[in-house]
C-alpha cells in the first residue's frame, strides 16, 4: 500500500515538474525609460540570434555613484481578450541590492534572474554601485519559463509584459526612478 502511494506521489510530482512542454513565449518588442539625472546613453534592443534564441542587449552610463539599487521585477498580463492593457499583475518581486544574502534574494526566481544578469553583465549590483558605463549583452530571453503554468496559476494565452525597474539611491539623496525596461511577448500553450 505504501509503495502504491509512493508511486502515485512520484507520478504526480513528475507531472508537475514537466509543466506544459507545449508552452512558448514569443518576444515581440521592448521599450525603455531612464532618468537623465542619473543615467545617460541608455540603449536597449531585442534580437533573434543565429541560434534562433531571442536575446536582449542593454547599455547605459551611470553618471554618479549610487548608495544602492532597488530592483523590481513585474509580470503583467492583459485581462481582456484581444486588448493590450496590462492590468493583471501575475508576479511582483522587490529586491534591495545591499541585502543579497537575505530576504528576496533567497527566492529561486530572483536568484536565477540575478545569476543570469551577472553572467552577461558588467553591472556589479554592489553597495555602493560605482559610476561607469555598463552593459548586458546577449541576455537570453527564455522561450519558455519553467513551470510558468504551475507557479503562475492565473496565466493564460495572450499578451504579457515583463518589466525590470531599477530605482537608484544616490548618496545623501532620496530614492528615485533609475530606469525601466519592458519586454512584451505572447504566451501560448497547447
């Protein structure tokens, strides 16, 4: 009896881990905004590389040293069929770059994104963050998000928006908007 329960649990677990193998993200466009008080020469684009994978390039110059960054990651989806008003928030994560060993950085999704950004970027995300010119090159935009149909239970076919916002805190000043990158795509599954 215990063996049957164990087999059933293992089967259910494997089905969960498998997710929806037919799910696919098709990236279509990117927009950005930056605060000219703190950032200049801001440029971002997405492209299909020769390997068929959609990637993102980003470059910017940070004009002054920052005490810290606050990173916000948001996934929104349109709530009306055929409309592109992104008013259905599926996920929101806030992370303080000075607290990388605690809090939000312990979250699997945040750690994974942070690790990938560090791999393809010259941004230090240290405290303090020194001024300079930084880049993110050939950052892979996933064709699928593992378990998306599981951990984002309210996700459905349609347009969605992935936002990456950095708020900057210069020394002896208040926290202010730094820059925001929004990547748009379509989530489809069978």
